[in-house]
C-alpha cells in the first residue's frame, strides 16, 4: 500500500513547475550572497560571499514553499480561465479610435515635460552618422541610423534647418506609433473576446504606468526593437495558438518581415531569429509539417542572407569596427575577475592577456557590473583582440575550467540585473536627460507654462527589477510545458530569445532597455498561461475522477516468495 501511495504521489508532481521552483529557490539563495553597491562598483564593495551548508537547508525549506505557491497560482489561473475567454466580438472601428485617443490623452503631458525627447549616448552616435558627421558603424544598427536620416530629411536638416526638428519629429512619431500599437493590441483583445475587466485593466495600465510613455519619449533603438518583438509575439500567438491550420503564404510573408526587422534593428536579433525558427520548426514538425518546412526554408534563407550582409558586406564597408569585442563582454569580465583575484592562470595565458592590455590595467579597470571601462580603455588593443578572438576564446575556456568558482561569481555579478528579482537600477531605466556630449538641451515646457511639475509626479522613486519580467516569462513557459501547450509556447520564444542572448553577451549587468520587450509582453504571458489552463481543463480529470479511476484499476499480482518449511 505504501508503494502504491508513493507512486500516486509521484504521478501528481508537476515536474516543470517543480523545476521552476527549484531554479527560483536557487536564485533567492544566490541573491543573498551578492553584495552590491550601486555607486561605483569594485571588488571591495561588490562581490559574492561564500556558500555554506545552511544554504542547502534554506533550499530545502524554500523549494516546497515556492512549489505550493506556484501550484496555488495555477489553481487560480484555472478558475479564471473559465470566464476569461468569451464570445468573439464584432469589429467596431470607433472602439479602436477611442482606445487610441484615451492612451494619447494620458501620455500627452510627457511630450512637453521631456521635450524634445531623451537622448542616450548611443543615440548621439546614430544622430551624427545620420547627419554624415561620422562614418556609419553597425555598433548602432544601420537600419536605425537610416530612420534618423529619414527624420532629418523630412525636417530639412540637410538643407540647413536645425536638427532639433528631426529630434522632435522622431519623438512625436515614436510616441504616437507606440500608442497606436498599444491601442491595437487592446482592440485585438477586445475582438478576440477576452474579459472586459482585462481590457479595462490593460487600458488603465498602459495609460497611467510611466514605463510605457517613458520609452515612447526615449530616443534609443531599444524602443522600436522591443515593439517589433511585442508585435511578433502577438502574431505568433494569433497564428499558432488560435488556429490549427497550416501557415498561409500571407502569414509566412509577415513572419519573414518580423524576422528581418529583428535581425536589422539590434545586433542580437540574428540569434533571437534563429532561436525562434529552430524551436518553431521542432514544435510544428509533428502535426504541421508544411508549416515547419515553410518556416525552416524561409528562416534559413533569411539567416544566410543576414549573415552575409552583416558579415562580409559590412566588413568590406567598414561597418563592423568592434563587432567581436561587443559580443564578448561577459568573457572579458570573467577573465578580468580571475586576473584581479589572482586565480590559477598559465604563463602563456598571462602573456596573451598582456598583449591585449597590460595586466595591471586588467586589475585596475575591472568593475564587476560593467565591461565598458576595460573595452573602451585606450590601452585595450581592439584590433589585436579582433584578429585573435579564437585564441582568446581558447585561453578563456581553459581559465574558466581552472577557476570554476571564480567564473561563476564573475558571471553572477556581470548579469545580476537580469536574474536577481530583488535588484533594480536607474541604469537605462528611462532616458530623462540629455548626455553632455549630445549638445542638445531637454526642456520642461509643462512646468514652464503651468507652474506644475508633471515630472515630479511620474519620475520613478523605486526601480523595478528587469529580472521580474524574466521570471514571469519562465513561469509561463513552465506552465505551458506542464500542460503540454506547445503551440502557446511559440508566442513566448521571441522574448525568451532576447533574455537568453542578453544573459550570454550583456556588456552591463543593469540595463532595463535591453529587455524592455519582456515588460511589454507581460500581458501575453498571462493570456498564454490562461489559455494553457483552459486547453487542458476539459482533458484533465478532477481529483475525485482520478481517485475513482485509480481505485477501479485491478490490483497488480503480488509475487510472494514461497518458503518451504520442513519440520522434523
């Protein structure tokens, strides 16, 4: 009987949710060991303390608590899913117009308060390249720079007009375009028959939560890229989760367009596109072979074409000045950590690192949460690094194998803002000022004309961790896997690809803009999770039914070892 009870208990365990709970528990324990000082990080004030046996005990306590909490959340989602999806509604264009006008009305005060929009340091480079003052460089994607060139062309910057008009036009177009897309998403939810309370809640959050308009008035490439990721995710949900038919040619064309925008709007977009394509093909291969073939062939063509354009073509034109260095931020940080803490390093490895940059500079310039101080230092030989990147990779891998604990500590510090749910930072949270090298001035006309500071009302006082949205994404993925809702999982792949690429190659441990798309897609996570619960609600028996089915099973024969007893 005990064996039967154990088997029944094991069958009831949700293994995907248990794995999520275990990883989340590890995150909480590791977070407790990270000592972080926001103002000027170095190994004296930002480091990882040693672990002890108490951490194992803490894990044993946290795991069941988090698992029970997740199971409770899943039960709640299952109850909500029964009323969340309702009858589809008829198209009413005036509803979309009302949604757009409401959002724009609530966002409008941001324009005069941050006029003519926030200029980040990378934006300055794109502006200078767009105006022809600097040579084109794909460190800031060429496509984004061409958008700036279009704005300056339309406002007459090439005919002697001030480039301020270009900045103003870009801000207005970006904010209005973002409002259109957000209104379109809410209208899409309205048409699909999602619960009216959800639609009202989304309108309220989009209208009053500052992280939406803050990115509308922040002139950096991440806003446009994140909006593309968001739209791509909605498209994938609509295409793969809401219908069972094969992919049409029009849908394939839309898929290709989104893929191209991903690739050319951010340098990690090529990896996100390939990641999505591979997993979509694998998911569709069993039941939608024609769709898998279409996606596979189209993605292969896009990947090869993009790699040729961004590789040899850009190389020939001189657009890839520091391509290798930019993608090796975390390995550089780990090497610097090992050198700074006197780790085990071979003589030939020390000699090679010396050729890249003097060893004393590796130690003096290392900051645990940002690689820029090393890679932008004049003594860092970027050309040598570029030409010998394979040799660097070999030495790096050997150093990490020789110093595994140091490698993990360096990695934890280099990515802390993207996995630690308790750490938020102002770094790239919004762009509410102009960098000194821009030469432009940001004005608060709202305060000037009304005497009231709208900025004081909306400026953040606490910063939400970028990791929060990553953990919501991982939880939703766990639910989809547990419920075997793999078509819904497809809609989560773009943001998962973005997060994984940042976890592999981020140059900064805190930069909310890098994963802003995860924030935008949070409503999609909720929709997918609810759909997963609804899809399986009819299939899964209740506990009473499962118990009755279990009791109705014929008992397995028990083999009893016969012992012959002899009596004298």
